[in-house]
C-alpha cells in the first residue's frame, strides 16, 4: 500500500511541518472542522489517538473531508488498533512504546510506523527492524533534551519525535536539536477548545507554535559596497565608535551585527540575516508566506544546511537564513 517513496514523502511532511498535533476527540462529527482549523493554522498534520472509541471514525472523516491533511493514528498499542487505523485510511501509525507485534503488522502492510522509545534498548530494537525515526516518549519525564542528547551520541543515525510535556515554554529546546525530526504535542488542540468548537483558538495555537518552532531572531545586517576600497572607508567610520572589526575574504564584520560587503552581492542594498533553528524547515515555512528559497545559495556543513537566501527582496535587502 505504502511504497518507499510514499513513506519518504510522509516523513518529509512531518519534518517540514515540524509539529504534530496529538488529537483526542470524542465526537467524530467534529473531526473535519478540527482538521480544517489545523490547516488554517499552518499545520497540515494530525495524529488522532486511539484513546477514544471514535478514533477510527474521526480519522476516516478527516481523510475524506479535509484535502491536504496528513492524518496519522496515535496511541496504537495493539494489532487490532493498527488494523483499524489502516482501514480508516491513516497515513502513518504512532505508538507510545515498542510493541514488536504492532511493528511487524505495520511493516507487513507497508504502513509507516513511528514506535515509542525512551532508552537505548528500545532504540536497538527499532534499528533491528530497520526503523530509524522514533517517538521519544514521555519526553520531559524521561529526561528531556538532556536525555535525547545522550541517546543521540551513540545513535546519530536516528531521528526523534519527542512528545510529552512539551509546549510553547520549552518547544525551542527541542527544535534546536538537529536530530529532532518533528515534535508532538496536545497543547495545540486542547479538549476544551474542541468541545466548544472554538476553531479560531486552535488555529491561533497552531500559528503560535509554528512561529515559535522556527526560532527566528535577527542575525546581522549586510551592506553592499561597490569595491574593497569603499568597504574599507565605511569600516573606518564605524571604528570611530570603538566597535570591534573583523575582516574576512569577502566582507568586514562590525560587532557581528553589521557586515560590510567588499563588492555587491545579493540584494540591491545588501541583505538581512535571520537566524533560525532549522534552515530547511524555515525555508519551507516561509515558502508558504510568499518567499522562494534560492537553492543555488545553499551552504552546508557536514551535510547539514546552514545558510540559504530567499527571494523576493525586502526594501532592497535580500533575506538570508542562518542556522543558529
């Protein structure tokens, strides 16, 4: 049913979105409106948990009535639930722990599965089944980012989806880690908002979460000059203020907040560098806001994207994403 290409596409959507709302819904008739609220808030993903008797119905309703929403099944703790998830049209399965029978069923039916672990033994069980994208659960009670740092050291091929105890207050702690593929949480879909059908509140929580996930902050301002001599003259002015000056091959930096280019580069006037937790994910996020990544400007370090320019310009300045 799910080819390798489809599985890659599903996991790529989880990465580029970055947040996976963990949904507990009692009334399946509300599922389509909830799915639309997630989409409106910029999150085209839902993990509907099998913590209620209506989970399968809710999954089917979202799949059928909310185009573009990637719907997964969560809290799948036995094979019977996995069967129901598959029949309901779930695109992927998430489990709180590592149940070999559930894993084997999903693999046999080509269903992408993200099993839960919180220790080395669980990771090695998963790797034995060829799985390297795992849920870290419960994240905060299991040691949070410090535990994930420790686990990632010997298992650097594994990517994690931490879930449990994560909210806006600590979201960035996880988002900064390169091994975090996506982050799960229920704070975006509080049961009270679902019961009240307060879809605007849910959309707002999603938007807030997506923005927090990116971790945007100001990096530096780049100013174009026509030639090295002009750049040197500009720098002399800043030296009058006692600012720190450092020189590179193509530019000068002033206190690390201002970059004077020795020759014109991207942007009519220069560029504005914005730091972010994950350059690739931020590029995807801004791509939905009207910007287009200039892939030819991409810079990598050890295979990881660390810098990328966007277009169009803003007030004559090119936007430049930088990895924190």
